[in-house]
């Protein structure tokens, strides 16, 4: 098997959270349907890229904006009383920053600046939610918000490091660069599996019983 085919197969783990959500949908409802939509979109992009041999930075740059918005909205939902939840402020800032950095760098180039900025935003949001859950003395083993935040924290912290290397133009050997990429793929797979497990831990939607 070629390395490109192996990476393609590994990338399809993005479908696992979506499939899990579909099975859980009757139990948990549509409160977190955004996860399903994100999973479907990520998987479709991987399929299109592999099927047509398209690996365009433009597609990647468009997807990172969606990535930023989806996980920001998710994290802000869990912090309703904080500044982090001010979507009418932060979402326009995110979009404006993406437009500004994309125009400055060219949409066909790697947008490391935006990736670092939004990764930092998601890391801060994840830490805030984790601290909030610890303060509430909740059992974290099957707390779905904690599991999702841990996966985001690991992946986007590593993403900041990788993109910082790219931004400052550090030169590495081919083997080191390849190993770095495989570590990022491993974090991505772990994140997808953790999010799928978190979906299994989402509490059932309440059932309303009519009294006569």
C-alpha cells in the first residue's frame, strides 16, 4: 500500500464521530448536530481530494475557517457567562482575520497565521471548560464536554507548534518533517475517536410525559 493510500484510509476516521452521532441521534436529539455536519464535510473533502487527486491549499484554507467556527461555537455553548461566549464579537473577528490573512498571504498558500490564532482560541476555550468542570466537582470519566475538550487541547496545542515552525520557516530533514506529520495524523485519529466516545456519553434527551 502506498503511503498516500495509507494516509487517506487514516483520514477517513473523520467519519467515525458522524456515524456514532447517527446511531445516537434517537437518544440524544439534535443539540449537537453541528458535530454530525462537521464530520460529514470533513469526510467528503477527504474523499474528493483522494478521488480527484486534488490537494489544494485553497480547499484547506476554506476548511480551516469552518473548523475554527464549528469548534468555537461548540466551546462557547459551554461557557454562557464568559467573554468567550460573545459570538457576535468573536465570530466577526475570526472571519475578518481569516479574510485578512488569506488576502495577505494568497488563498493558495498555507495560512499558518490564522491556524495559530484560531488554534490558540480553541486551546483557551478548552482550558476554560475543563477548569469549569473541575470546579463543579463533576465525575469526568464520562463527562462528554471534558472528553471533547481534552481532544481539542491536545490536537490544537500540537497544531500551534507545527504551524509556528512553518511560519518562521524552520528547515528540517525530510524524515523529521514526515515524522512530525505522522504525529499530527495520530493526534487527529485520537481526537476523532475521543469525540466519538464523547458522543456516546452525551446524556439522553429528556422525555416529556403528558399528564391528564
